[in-house]
C-alpha cells in the first residue's frame, strides 16, 4: 500500500460520535465527490464514490447511525475509470432530498438548488471543521511519500469549495495555498511542518509519526552529507593551496635559490616542501620558535609574492 492509502485507511477508521461532526463530514463528502445530481422538480440523486472500500463503509455507517438511512454499496468500473474499481454508496431516491435538507445543502437561489459550499453553521465548532477537512481529504486528497517529497493536496471541484477548505485550515494556523490544475482547484501544502500538523489535525496519528520518523532521518542524512561535502571541499581547498605553495617554492629555488631568502622564509620554504599535506597550524609548531596559523600564512603569502615577481621580472627586495 502507498503512504496515501495508509493515511486514508487510518482516517476512515476514525471514530464519528457527534452528530454535528457527522453533518459536516457528510456535507464535505457529497460536495467534494460531486455526488449530488439534479433530476428536476426538487428531486436529486445522492451518491458518495471513493477509491477505497473503507471510506464508503465509513459513510454507510454514518448515514445509518445519524440519519437512519440504509444506503447501497456497489462497485463500479469502466473505460472512463481506466478499468480501476471504485466503490460507491448510493442513497435511496426517496431519502435523498431529505438528507440534503438535513445537511443544509439546499438553497433555492443556488444553481440547481444546491449550495456550492456548506453554511458557516455547519462548521461552527472546531471539531466540525476538522471533520469537514477529513472528508475532503478522503474524497479527493493525496499525499506524497515523505521519502520522495513533502506534498499534500486536496483537489476541490470548485473554486468556492477550495476557498472554503482553505479557510477551515487557516482556523488552525495551517497556511494552505491554492492553484488551478486541469479544471480542479488544488489546496496544497509543501512545508514538512504544515503537513505533519495537518495529519495530526485530521486524526492520522500513526501516519504523522511515520512521516516524522522519515523526516528526521532525512534531515540527519542531509546534515551529514552537507558536513561531508563541506569537509571534502575544505580538504580540497587546503590541498590545492599547498600544491600552489610548493610550486612557488620550487620556482624560487630554481630561479633564485632558497639560500638567498631570509632565514624565516627559508625555514618556512623547507618546512612546507617537506610536509605538503600538513595544515598551517601544525606547520607553525615545527618552526623555532613556534608560529601561530596567521604567522605561517603570512610567510607563505610572502613566498608566493616573491614567486609572482620572479615570473613577471619585477625587482625583488629580500
């Protein structure tokens, strides 16, 4: 199973004890799945279609417990679905209009008499806001495996519904963004902290813990790799500098002779030539008297200046 399937499976098993939350969640399930069809003369067909059976069984139990409605669960497939199985919960026709009225989704002023988003009363309480977003994710949500990328989204069928979902998340300080993709309005998060907060908010605690474990491992691995790259870069820089210093010393020896250098520079030249891989601090300890790193660096720079002047034919003052 994918990480997204694990999340949906955990959310489908979440308890649904309060009538207010059931109302909010069923509203989201119907609106996000596009499961309301107008049949004319105040008659509607109501269905909830999902990719996984546990989601449909959740809403079957919810309808029965809170509204006394016994729905029909069926499987559907076809070329339009790429032969993938979908699970559908159908509300009896004689119960459909009454259910929509109970969920406050009917509005004579709206297109075909159905509201594009719930009333604010439907998500009056924090628990109802969570329930609404939970159903929205179960119907049209997706989340990437954290080993690959940090991304979670809910593809709402309308702009109004996407804005409604975004506002519910904002109530919990989760800053979701919205974009339009292939006629869908996608509410998404890309920051690992926000995704973790959302999984916890919806009740996917096990998925959140798995997400955090992978996230910590990735951060530690990235930190180690950065440190290794930094150390490797430092080593390469030191080695390149040492090679350049030795080339300068050999050039001075060939063109001028090291014996003509002042004693301090001559000692440094011999010390560096005999210890090409030694860092500056250790080179300084070999000098008599010992030098600090800055002192060693100053003498090596002086040797490089002499080599540069020899190459350019400038006068050298020793």
